């Protein structure tokens, strides 16, 4: 439903969007940052991480997001959701294949020219499609597909150009050493099963992060390009409590006077999507990306986008998956919902035209209303006819 809030949240962003959408180059300056590197660690509760000595040290250099939630358990659905705007009922870590007509943020980038890549420690070759790889010379797992969401979407794996963006840590280190500015603008990083903490400990992973981040946080590391580093966790360890995780924003994109502060705004993994849409005035996916709060720490949002605490957010558990096409329980199967083709996202833009054309004739109800409401297995998605989250005259291009 349309509310005053949603009006003010996106109306002004539309104006900015119109300005930025004329930009198309291999390096596209963002509103608040020019590059985002999201690094995903494994399965830890917020409270434990917040007290870890290495994390406490890192916090001094960034902004700690103290009210950040994963979406469900186990790991994989959280990764899937962070790039596609839904986890489609997924409740397990086994291999999945998501049909070609379900888009990710990668589709949004073709429209704008913003570059991207994923770096996965231990991936044996670019675009590797296997479920896991055993580390050379050790008996430990190196790489696992469940921590690489790109490898599950047909819209990426059926496209050779995109597959070649799924690279290894060696590729990252080589590119960074040669020229930091050659690192793409949106970067997704998953360490291996040891360094991410899955088969080790919290301390092991935060120590690894500190070492990995050191060169990336050096003063002139990015030669003046505003780089935002987002250190996050896929899910909490405790499956019985609200899925509260630690997330830290670091890097040269953080204003000096914000370093060492906390931001208690309500965020989820969908905030990653919403923030990149905002920053580069991208069109939206028409799924749960729309309505997710934008990281306020990197800018004041300049009165352009209004974050809201969704009603009853404190009661959400986010620990059990809702029904969907990827649910392992046949009684909880439900088809892929069409996106809502009428909403406007945080970039002040409507759904990507290409996505709209694919789904335009699918008139089924949708669970996506742009309100920022989060659902889980106990609070099931509510399907309604697709309606806009802004007044028709405020939809960019409508005038
Ligand atoms: C890593 O942990 C997973 C469970 O998360 C387990 O199945 C696997 O055997 C472990 N691998 C190693 C090498 O310890
Ligand atoms: C494949 O990916 C590239 C880069 O994202 C894109 O420009 C191209 O349109 C894609 N091809 C198809 C058939 O979707
Ligand atoms: C999307 O793809 C799925 C799987 O191929 C297909 O069943 C469905 O009809 C498609 N929907 C649209 C609107 O293209």
C-alpha cells in the first residue's frame, strides 16, 4: 500500500536517478562510494563477534551496524538472497539451479556499465561449476559452491562473459598488486572453509580478516577511489534466536568523523542490493531489494532516501525458511513468484526493462510490496496484486 513514507523515500531519489542514469562508462562514479567489496564470513552470533578482540580493533576504523539480520538458515539461502532479492524458500546447502528468467544485480549492471566480479578462495578455475574442491596438498576443503551464489543462477552460468567474472583469490591479489583501480566496482568475496570460519573458529576468521584487510585499508590503497568494504556474516550460529549478525563498514568511503561509531538502523542482506541501487541509481529487481534500508553510514542519504524500521521488526526470527521453489520439503513447495513490475527501488528507478518484459504477462499475485517487511517460516509472505509503492506521477519517466 502507498504510504507517505514510501513517497518521501523514493521521490527525490528519482530526481538524482535521472541525473546519474546518463552516465555510462567502465568506471561509473557512485553517489557515496565508487567501489564496494563485500566479504562474507561464516555463521557467528552478533554478540560473540562484537566482543572478539580482532573485531573490536577493526571497529575503530569503521562503522559497526548493530541491528543487522540474516534472512534464514543455513548459509546458502543468505548468499542467494543477497544477489537476487529472494531466497525462494531455500532451506539447505545442496546445489540448486535458478531459472534464467530470475535476475540478479548483475543484470542491473549491464544497464549502467558498473563492473563486478566475485573472488572465491580456492576456486580451481574461472567460472568453476563444481560443488566443492579439495585443497591442493591438504585434506581440507578449499572452495564450496554454497558460498558462491553466482554459480546457482542460470542467468549467470549460461553466459560465458559473466562466468569469467567468478575468479580466485590469486586473481584478486594479482590485480590488486598490479593496479588497485583494475578491481571491479562491485566485488563479492568468500574465503575458503577454513578462513571463513566454517570449519575453524570465530577467532581464526577474524584474524584472517584482519590480515586480508590490512593492505585494502591502507591510506592510499585505492588511489583516491572511494572504496567501501563491508565485512559481514552469512548467518548467526544459534538457530533458535533472531538471526542477528555483525556487519562492519570500512574503507576510504567512510567519512573520517564516522570511524569508530555504531549505526543502529535495521538492515538485512537485502540492504546490500538496496545500497548499490541507491549508490549508482540503478533500476531495481522488483523483489525484496525494494524497501530494504540503505546503509546510512556512507552518506547522510542527503534527505533523499528515508530509512524506516519495518513494523514489528523486533519480533522477526529469520531462522526458518518460508515456502518456495527451492524448499526441500515438498509440502512447502511454491513456484517462483513474478517480480513486482510496478515498484520503484532505492535508486529512484523502476524495475529493469528487460526484467519487466520477461514477466509482464505473468499477472499472479506477488509477495513484494516495497515495504521492507521481512518474512520467514513463521511469518509467511503475503501475496497481493502488484501495486506501485509511489504515486504514478512520481515514477521516473512517467511525466
Ligand atoms: C567442514 O564442515 C562441514 C560442516 O559444516 C563438514 O561437513 C566437513 O566435513 C568439514 N570439513 C573438514 C575438512 O573439516
Ligand atoms: C551476457 O553477459 C554480458 C555481461 O553481463 C551481457 O552484456 C550480455 O547481454 C549477456 N548475454 C545474454 C545473452 O544475456
Ligand atoms: C520462467 O522460467 C521458468 C523455468 O524455465 C518457467 O517455468 C516460467 O514459465 C518462466 N516464467 C516467465 C514469466 O517467463
